[in-house]
């Protein structure tokens, strides 16, 4: 097996990825699952990403640039952060009523899930008793781990929200509560009122902590 060997010198991540809160996110394994982490992007990863995008799915394959010393020479290459795995976002549709609001909670679109299962470049959708849905807050936290200017990127993420919009809290001590956006702060944080004991209480959130209800 041909392998890309060398001493890794510099690692550079790209711009921060804004995770679409209106999609349901999953992790799929491709047939590159056994590829060593120091190999460049595998064929199965690339083919799976292309096929899933053509089917209308949102695909995130985290990559980074690295300078490797190989045979005494510096070589720039693009590497996959999680070889053999892709994050895939499906459309959503109305599900069962939420226990708090009584409104239909969004669930993954079954047609999109079938497209993932039938993709010839996908080995499996990760999960135990079925596909495991990754919360939007967790997805955004993963993306934020590979970002540069946190403040400016936080402000970019916050700009997607609107004052007066009702959001679902996806992460933190108020997870599963509903919050109404009251102000977009200069720091990139979101000020929102959370209904606690029947009274609106102002709480400051990171953008990834809120998702559309």
C-alpha cells in the first residue's frame, strides 16, 4: 500500500464553517475508513462527498493544509481531519409535537436518509439503534475548534439570527428551553429572553447554543 510519509511541520486550518441549523446532521463512514490519518484525501471520501452533494445533501469534510518534510524537501498538501468519515446534513420535516411547546419538532427527511444509505461510496451511517443525529451545538463546536479569529467569526454566526425570533436552546444549562432573541451584541453573543418560572429572564448565548425551533 502506498503511504504518504514525512514529518509534519505546519498545520493551517481554513475559515470557520457555519453549520446550517435548519439541517439534521449525521456522520457517515466511507470506504476510506481504514486509511491511515497521514494520507491525503482518499478516493472514497472525495467520491462520497461529490455524490452526496449531487443528491442535494449538505456535506462537510474538514480538511487542513500541512507542510510536510519528505526526503529533505518541503511539500504542501491537503489532509482530511477525519479520514473515512463525513458530516452530512439532511433536510428536515415536521415530526411529533414537542413536549414543551406542543409544536411539531423537526425530524430528518426520510428521503434524504435513503439517499445516504443508497450511496455506493458510503459504508454506513453511524449509530447503534439507527442513525445517530448530531446536535447542531455539537456540530458548531467541532467547527469552532478549527477556527482563527473567534470574535469576528462569532459575529458572523450571530448575524444569521434576527431580533424577535424564537429559538430552541440546544446546548448549556437551558438546553431544550425556548428563547426569544432580543439583541445581537457587539461581542458576537446573542441576548435572548428565556421563560423561567413564567417570567422572561435575559440570558447571553453563544451563537452555536441556539437553533431554530
